[in-house]
């Protein structure tokens, strides 16, 4: 009997000692946490991440795979959005450079690039389109088909006549040799041609050539004009580079026997391309019943329908990359939970509720997500900067209308991609963390 009393007393002493140890440790943790202004869940999660034996644990390779998946996914998303939007914008700019955003012409004009009937420049919308605030610039142009003839070759072209009001900054971006002509004074023979035509006809800056323009009617000799090349451009848009040369509009006015106040049409530029449909409708309503207007989206519908496919491709890439990253994070979190089952049981035995324990692992998973995002953003932005300044990735202009992959660099899109990834991953990770609520403290402590 005395031995039983002694045995019980010894057990009570052990329990009391254990309670004191637990109380001291909890006070120690509480003081440590309070001194660092941290909460308990974050403190434990931080200790798990910085533990020395973490690199040799079973979950180490799984965690590395999850971080790599997030990093690769972010790289793919950043690059796909930047290049997709960049390609769309660059092609829009090139089409607008040769056509404006909206083209105003006679109703009975044909669909070719040759102007048949003139329009008077004495219009309410020229030179300033006051009735439509979205319009930024209006310029008068005239086009006529012709043939360049040399001793060894000939090439069909469209001579686009421009005047003093022509906005050259679009072409300036693509100028690779020479200078831009000046049509502010008297009539001159200076023209700008594309590198494509220059190579085919073996031209260089300073060369002169003859161009023949057909007259209306049968058995009439063509008009001949001699022009001098002062500039060579390369837009990478072969459909336009193989066709257009830019020169003084007064040549075509004389060839067509028009007066100085007659032109072929008007190219209208809008401030925001996203508003081009609305602006196009307003322009049509304010130009009068004898004129017609058409946006470049309507005129080159096949190009812009093709561009719309990029939006779908970008969405598919975003969905797939986020899905892959999320699945990897779910697997990593499940492995972390299984590896720390005993710890979960001890925390529950000490009085921690399910949500507190779940928060520990959610903090841990969030740390892994941010590591993946850090490397993904670093690599993705580096790739964009290299492409933007060095043009490493080349494209076939016959298929993509550009010589190299264009980049649209905007930090707002990058921030939105990061927030989207964090939000989706965090919401999805709430599901596997629910397993913690089903873990019994007794069984967990025995778990091996």
C-alpha cells in the first residue's frame, strides 16, 4: 500500500513538473512573440521554415518543385501577356501609320488604294475635327497606282501623296536610312520608299528613278515622273512595305488634273485606339451624306480578327499556369501537414484550435508562394528587358508583321498577375488545410 501511494505521488510530481515546463515554455513563447510583435501562428511557421533540418526532410524536394512551378508559371504569364499585348499594339500602330485610324472618302470610291474621285478640303472637320473630341489629328492624302521602271527590273507600287499636314512621327520610327522629305515649300521630287522595294530594285539613298502612272481611258500614254530617294524605312509589315512609297501630294494633283484644294481622302487619328469603334461612328455622323468613313478594323478585318486570337491564347496560358502552380502548392501543403502530424497533435493537446493550426501551414505555404513569385518576377522581367533592348527573339514578318517579338512593359499588369496568383493559390489552399481539423491529438502524437 505505501508503495502505491509513493507511485501516485511520483506521478503527480511528474505531471506537475510537466505542467510547469509547458507553462514556462508557453510564457517564453508568449514573451518572445510579444517582444517581436508577432502572432503565435506566424512565429511557429517562421521556425518551421528556418529549421536546420528542413532541407533534409521528406518535403524538401516537393517544396522545391512547388516553388519552381510557381516561378516558371509566373515567367510564362509575364512573357505571354507582355508579348501578346505588345504584338497587338505594334501591329495596330503599323496599320495606322499607313492608313490612319479612320479613313474618309467618297461613297463611290473603290476598295483599292487608288483614288478615283476627289474631295474638297473645304470641310467642317478639316483641319481640326472639333465635333468629335476623340480625334487627335486629320491629314489629307491621295493615292495612285504606278510602276517603277529601271534598266533591269520593274515593280508595281502605290504612290501615296502627302502634304504639309502629314504626321511623320509614325514613319520616323521605322526610318533606317536618310531623312524625311520636306513639302512645306515648293513642289519637289523627294520620296521615301521601303527597304523591301529598295532591295528589290537595288536602290539606295540619293538614287533617282522613273515612275509611270496610267491615265484613264484607252490608248493614252502614261504620265512619267522622276523621283529622288531621300529616306528608306522598314516597318516589318510586308503588305505595306511592298506597296507604298510616300511623296508630295501635288504631283498627283497635277497628274489627275485636280485643283490645289482637292484630295483623295482624309486619314483621321484618334487618341485612344480602344475607343476606335465609338469614334468611328461619331465621325461617320459628322462628315455629311456624300462621304463615307471606315475604320482600319473594318478595312483590315482579317488582321484584327487574327489579333483577337491572342487574347484567347493569353487567357489559356494564364489558366494553365495558375492551375499547375496551384496543384503543386496543394501537394506541397499536404506533404507538410503529413510531415508535421505529431506537431499538430501536440499543439491541439496544448489547446490550439483548428484555425490556429491551419494558419501556421497557410503562413508556411504563403512563404513558399512568395519565394516562387520573387524568382518568377525576377526572371520574367529580365527576359522582357533583354528582348526590349536587344531584340533577341526574331519573328518572320510574313507571318507576324513584325521583325522581332515586341514587348509591352507595364508594371500594372505584372502586379495584377501576382495578385491573381496569390489570391487563387490562397483560396485553393484552404481546402487541403481543412484536413487538419480531422486530425485527432491522441492519434497524431502516436503518428510515426
